[in-house]
């Protein structure tokens, strides 16, 4: 990987080149769109990373833009789409959650949009979000209060005051110019076995606007959803009913009972279906971004995907790409995330030389339903844990151990309304001290009608297994829930990769700091998806696609020639390896960590990955061959290693990262952790791009 990156929180270093006075055509051609559904069972193969080095033409001496086309898109011929596996769009959106859909609806006013989703469109973290969206809509509340609550929950890592350092890469001894570094302090740590950055913390506090932007613009984003048809709960006075959750000083959570995400997803999908410029590609698994080098800049040209219905590799060329693919909850054995959350976006972006930040801050939701405590046990293990929303505690729910002893006041004066990291660690401590498997969350002291109206989904799920939450406490246990880290984004969702924008959980905007405040995730997704629209439109206006480059990146191989027996063995082995990785992460990189345990995890993950790759090769697999299960596995390995390396680099306990070797919070270490791609790294399959071609 080439080291051509500097990092920032609000204004990323790459220069967005605007082409003035040039008649760049904006039309594009779409073909072969299908909407079939398919139940994935077998191993399906796709491609690895793709990067091509090419020259980028300049519009004129005073400005520059991506211009890799000598003719307008209106002249596309049938030969460019001869097999239906290459498609051309103005905008490609990877992910169909709130961030991807909200962005798609806006940019569709300016061009054609491909929404690429791994499963059905509704299968996203958004759909599983119960609590709501936080926004200042009450006269007694204020933006300042919301900002303060966000900073306190984030352990002040999302504080506004930052430092502007200079970096030198130990590997290649090249300086990252101070002019390219924007307004966020950065600590660069060991990039696996490769090297480090020396940080010279020179000068200068600057103001980071991420928190202010989100808290200020949030109310307008809520009003837009309502105008689009999203229906939220109202009180007896006719106004929106605003709930309160842990970490919030005021009632500011807009919700639709305990199914808020589902309602938002419904409204957005309905609008998307009715938009003639948006094309939905279901069951298209994004494999790797198509990138090129323009001098020191990395440029994104689209994405390779696998159509899991036809087992065809489908290449999407786009002028602008938005990555909104969600998080990586399935690096752990128990997570509230749906099965699609395997860190695909973070891993793809990392392989494409995007900067990644704050990966040590994995949020464990304190209250997932503990199946072991249900009167009737589920017949099979859930693919994802059932979430018991923060709003239950916000409405007065009390946590007890199995002796019905209330314990939260022993850990924090805010008791059950403490931020999630505090509550999760408190529960974890109780479980370890008492050798118990779960604790109890009791809301039964509240009126039955109120419980059933506020939490109908939770009540129904528990009743399926013989538990009446209006009379009995709910068994709960922490589960992996949200990645506060991700692909580093600026204030307009921009990354250091030109033409690539990010929004939602896959992004690290600086808002969440070391711990996300409850119900800030949907808010952040809405705000940054909307903010990414205008720069995307400008970028699209000044970008052309060269149809002659269709095969400039190596085509992925679908290796059915390996035979059914070999493929079945690879699938079986990969599933076993996946479980082993998850157990390592839970055992050694969980809620409470230590240096020894993190180093053990680093070693064991490395050995496991090498053993898995060796198994693939022994069964005829080639580096150009990748499949659905295998590609998910490489992404899980990549994200797991990023989490472990980030955790090892932080020598303090802050927010979601708690280590027994450095149990205290240290002001001098109030710095985000950032990973950037380094040169001379002979990485494993999970961390390197494939199919590089040089001019």
C-alpha cells in the first residue's frame, strides 16, 4: 500500500478539484437491473481489491478533476455492456440503511444512482435500531446541552480543542506535510508489524465542528423525515413524544414505539422505490473498491460486487461512491447487529488506502436479551442478539443481579442513566464477581399500558418465550453493538480517497469520541449523509468515466472449477475459523482488556489467519479467487486486527476502551487513534489490495 495520506476530522487533506467552464456530460446508462430475491447457502466467489495506476487528464492549468474519459457517457455503446456485468452510474451507494438511502434520494435529483445492498434492502442496522433519534426539539433543551452530553459520553475525545501535529513515517521516512493535516489530533501507532509514525505535537489549538454540526442540524433532519412520511410517537398534547435515555440530560429522543429504525427505513425505502433515478441492486455483495493513483492521490472509480443470485461478478463504475455499509459487530460471537455486519466497508476502504480511526472503541450495548434466562429457551442460536433498548432504562427500568440487589448506584451516581460504557462494565463486573450469566432489567413497576405502548416489540418477543415484561424482569447481558471508529471522514463525509464519501456507522466523523451517546447514531447518519450531497454533486459534474478502462482492473474469477467437494470443505473450514476468531475477540478484546491479553489476541489472530489462508491454498484456491464466505472472513480478520492494534496503542482507559494495565484516564493521551496505509507492508490477503496494474 502506498503512503499518500494525511488525516483530518473536519477537512481532509485531499484537494477536491473543481472543473470550471468545462462541459462535463452528466448522463449515464443503466442496464440489467433485477430485483429477484435469493437465499444464500453455498460459497459464491468474487474478487479481491482492484487498483490501477493511470494518468488523470487535467481540465486546464488553473483547476483539475478526475477526467478519465475522452467521450461523453451519452455515447456508450452496447459493446460496453456486452455481458451485463459492467454498469455505469453517476453515483454508487454501498448500503441501504438510513445513511445510504437518505443520500441516494438527494443525489438522485442530479443523476442516476445505484444502491448496492448485501441482502434485502431493509436488512441493515437501521432496521434493528429500537430507541430513536436524538434531537433538540424541546424548548427546555438546547444545542449546548446536547453537545455537552455528547462530549461527556465520548470521554472528551470528541472535545472541540485539538492540536495540529507533524508526522514522519518510520518505514519510509517521509513527512506528511502539516498543511495537509486538518483539525484533529492524531496518534499513529504500529501498523501491524510494519512501523509507526513519530508525532511532533507542534502548536495550535483549532476548533472541531463535528459535534456542533450534528447537534445543530439534527432537528431539520428529523423534520425532513416527517415530511417524507415517517411517523413518530406523539404525546397527549399533540407534540412529538420525546423520551430520555442514558447519558442524556433532557428528553430529546424522537421515536416510533421501540421500532424507530424500522419506521425510518420504511419511509425511506418507499421514497426510493418511487424515484425513477434510483436503481436497487439486492443481494450484491461489495467486494472491493476500484481505485487508481493520480500522483499522491488515490481515486475511487466504483466497486466490484458479487451478485449472489447469479454468481456473477458485477462491476459498477461511478463518478462518486458513498460507502454506507454499516459496522463490524460480527467480529464478536454475540452482537445486536444483523448478519450482514461483517466490517466489509471498513476493510474495503482500508485496502483502498483510506484512513481508519478509533477502532479500539467498540460499544457493547449493556442490555441484549439473555436467552439463557428466558423461561422457554429458543430452539436455535440467534444470528444476532435481540436488543433491549436504552429507552427501557430511560423510562425507569432498574438493573438487579440475580439476588434482586440493585447494583448500578454502586458504580455511578447516574445509576441506570449512566452512559453505555459505564453500564456495560458494571454489568460485566457483576457477572464476573458472582459467576453469573446475566443480570435482570425490571420495568414491571411501571403501568402495564405504558409498558406495552412504549415497548410493544420487546414485550412481544419476550412473551414468545414465556416472559411477561409487565410482571417479570428481563434477563439481559452485554453484546457488541456499535463501532465508534471507522473510515475517517471530514465534515462533508469526504475521505482521503478522492471520489469516496462515507456516512453512517462505517464512518468515523469524530462525533462519538470514545463512546457513542445513545440515539446519536441515526442522527449522525442523517446529518452526514445530507452533508455529503453537495460535494458529491460538484465532484460528479467534473468527472467522466472512460469506457476503455472497463478491463483495466483485473477481473475477479468465479472458481467453480475447484469442484463441489473442495468448495464445501472451504465453506466448512471458514465457518469454523469465523467462530474461533469471534471467541478470541470476546475472550481477549472484550469489555475489559489488558496488554497481555491484547498481545495474545494479536498473536492468535495472526496464526489463525495464516492457517486459514494455507488451508485455502491447499485446496486449490488462488489469490484472485474470493467468495462470499471467504470475503466476509477476510474482512472480519482485517477489522479484528485493526481493533487489536488500536487497543494496544492506547495506554490509558477512556470510554469504551478499558485496560487494567492503564486504568486511569490521562489528559495527555486525549488523542484519536488513526491507522493509515504504509508502504513496504507485505500484508496478508485480508489487508492488501489485489489486481494492481501499472501503466
